[in-house]
């Protein structure tokens, strides 16, 4: 496998309108579009893809079908985060057997161990597989990868990469300075992290603006920084909105709504994630209108107000 770099799409998981069954036909078509847009890799079972709300069977299906359909056209990364070390190893071996190029793992979460436990967790998985591992630094949700801990981990064979979603521009620069291969996972400072030396991004926004994401990376890679910042001026409205907005819309459902509004219908979000109300969709539509390629147009809006006229909580009690 060539080294991971560039823009890797944190893939949405297409579902039916109620956020129930996964639509594998749409999933395969979305993979095709992401590849044809020039993206440099795909993350299967990503957090943006509602990984936390999927069953183990669904997660493994996304990995096996995704690897098979990508057919080595771009590298594939499988997220195999679980609570216990053994569950992670089981998922990692499955992903490796299916042919994925790398795996991504969050540190232990919910009741996270101390530093020794985190080192054990990652080291045990690294010894069990022979493909690269992307460590996932997301301190708001799991045990943080501090600078000292990161130094120890990248010395372990197979612990080759880290995705940093801390939202701390100073923090990611410290990781870059230590070494290893750092991928940015925080939208608001996309160009700045690339200029600082990150090798690329794992990016949920690539689901709805793949062309812009690829172009931003390539402009910076070519040293065309003025052009890159002009493009970023068009992209930053939606990126900043997704990171925090007046409607309290979470990142996952915001990305799914934006993806649908650019003509890529990913269906509903898995409960308990609530639907995106019309006022929030209006904000998304305005932000997307600034994009040079994937902007919203009247003839491309395919949103169906499938829950707009009924009370979501009451309706949810009928969901099976």
C-alpha cells in the first residue's frame, strides 16, 4: 500500500428515510462518486457515518462491501473502534482479512484507562495485525493522546498515523513536530493544518464537497497558497457551521443534510439522532451556495420533508 495522504472521505452511511436499514446500493454509488471526484482514500465505518449507532454486523458489512467495491482504486481505511481490546482485535483482523489498507482506532472511551492502559490497548492491536493503524485523537470523547503518550506510541510498529480531531491548532502542530504521520480531522482549520505539515485530512465534508476538498489539498501541495485561501473563503462558511451552530445540530446529521442538499441522498439519521429542521437546512443551503462546484441549486435539491409535519418524539415511539 502506498502511504496514506491527501483527502480521505469519512464516509456517510446511507439509510432509509427513518434511519433504519442501510442502503447498500446507494453506498456503492456514493463510493463511485467519491472516487471519481479524485479523493485520495475512503474511511469505511467512520464516525461521520454514524459508527456509534451501527450494529457490529452493519459495521463489518460496510467494511467488506466498501473494500470490495473500491477495488483498489483508492486506499480504504476501516474504523474498528470498540470498548474492549479483544473486540478491537477481532474487528481489526476481520478488516485485514477483507483487504482494507489500514485501520483506525480511537483510544479506550466511556471509562478510559490511564496511560499504561492506552499503551497496552494500541500495542496489543498493533501486534495482532500487519497493516498500518491510524490512532484517533479525539479528547472530547476518549482518552487523550498527549504529546508524551504520542511519542511512546509512534515507536510501536504499525502505529504509523494519527488523526487529530482535538480542534486545537497548536496541539496538532506539536504532534507534527514530534513526528509520525498526522492527519487533520477538524474542519475549521483545514488549510492551516495542511500548511503546517499534516499529510492530509480525514474529512466528513468530503461527502458533499469532494471536488473542493481535493482542490484545496492540491493547491496547498503545489504551493499555490493564495488560490488555496480564495477557495477556502468559499468553503469555510459550511465548515464553521458544522463545527457549531445556533440550531445545535450535531456534525453527523449536519453532514448528512448537506450531502442530501447537494444531490446525494443519504436518507435519514439513525435514532436517537434527530432530523435537521427546516431553519437549519436553510442555513446549510446558504452556506453551500458559496461553493464553486458542489453548490446548492434549485434543480438539485432533493430533500424530502419526510418528518417535518409530525412530532418527531411521538413518531419515534412507533419506530421498530
